C-alpha cells in the first residue's frame, strides 16, 4: 500500500468512536485535545470512559453503531470492544463515504492514526504504515527529547516573519 501523510481538518466533521473500553477512552482523550466533537457509541462503558459524559465536546450514546450514524467524510474509530462490528461498519462506511480506522487491524483501515508530538502548532507525526505502531511511539518519544516546548514559540515567530515577508512581496509587485 502507498500512503500520503496528511492533517485532516476536523471542523464540522462528524467523529465517532465505537467502543466503551480503554482504547476508546484513549481515542476520546486524543481527539478532544484537538477540540473536535466526538460521539462515543457502545453497549457498555467502563467507568473511566463514562466520566467523559459531562465533557462539552463528548456525546455518549448507549447502543451499537449503525449505518445511519455515518455521514460522508465522517471519521470512525472502532476500538477493540467494537471489533465484532468491523465488517458491517466497514461496508456501511464505504457506502456512505466515511473513513474508518479499526484499532490494530490495518487491512480494515482507510486511515491510520500516527504517533504524534505537539508543541503548540508544531505537529510531528510518525507512522510505520500500520506495521509497527510501538516503533512509531518509540521514535516519537525520541523526538520529544529533542524538541522542547520552546518550539511552540518558534512556530509563532516564524509565522509572523512569513506575514511580514509576504506583505513586502506584495508591495513590490
């Protein structure tokens, strides 16, 4: 398979996490850090995931994910707890134009989550094409040691420099 690493805009995009266990909770945690609204659907929730019920970006719904839950360009994450639904949800996703990620099942995925490092607006993502996620996390951990928190300010400084440079270029034209 060949891949294109991209950042996906989540504004206005429906994001669903299917599952009620620790993998689903981790996905919810990662997604809400990016200010995306998440709907979590499961028959059962472990207590630590149920605590997200009062988070303003999270909707918790008891039940199973259905084709009617999907919309074009939805992002769907199936955690281990929802794996029994993978085949049906994959088929429905293809019909609706939604993208699906089944945790630890690369063959079922339209996209993979990458090990990410964030320093403000600096985002470094590491992937192994779904082959060795643990290795991607190890590489991310090495990069964390190299890229300190000051990089967030560096991005802001470079953005200001870019604006100044762009305005000077337009003045010359």
